[in-house]
């Protein structure tokens, strides 16, 4: 029989990271996080060792990735490949869910 682990995580009891993200459920190979009511701002260009997929719940942002720019609004989803240089510019108060593989919060990957 395979792994039968089951987890439930309530956002109201989840840890919050240094960038304001709420860490939700995490498995061995993937984790979820919530960005809630992020104020308009320009983020720094960064490069991470994990892959990120996300879904916009509300608001609007611009994602610049390796010289390409896309606009993100409610209902849009996106992918940032591992090691890709990217930056977000939040244009309207932004709420989104992201999944990262491997988990972003493990082994200092979010530092």
C-alpha cells in the first residue's frame, strides 16, 4: 500500500512567511501558499530553484519573466519555471494561490 497520509490545513492557523505569504498544505513534492490582499508594489527580480504555478483569485498584476511580460487578472493562471528570472508588479490589490514544486518553504528555498 502506498502513502496514506492525509492533511488538512486551515489558512487561519497557517504560518506566514517573510514575504507575507501564508503557507498552506505541503506534501513531499509540492506545496501551496496563499497571497492575500497584497498591496500594489513592484517586486524585485528573483530566481528560485522551484517551479511555481498560480491562479489569480482577485486583483491584477504584471509578471515579467526572462524579458517577457504578461498581465494577470482574476481567473488567470500562470507558470514560472524553476531557475527563471522573474518579477511581479502588483497593480491592484492581489489575492492568488500558488503551488510550488518542490515545496518553497523547505531548505531555505524562499530565502
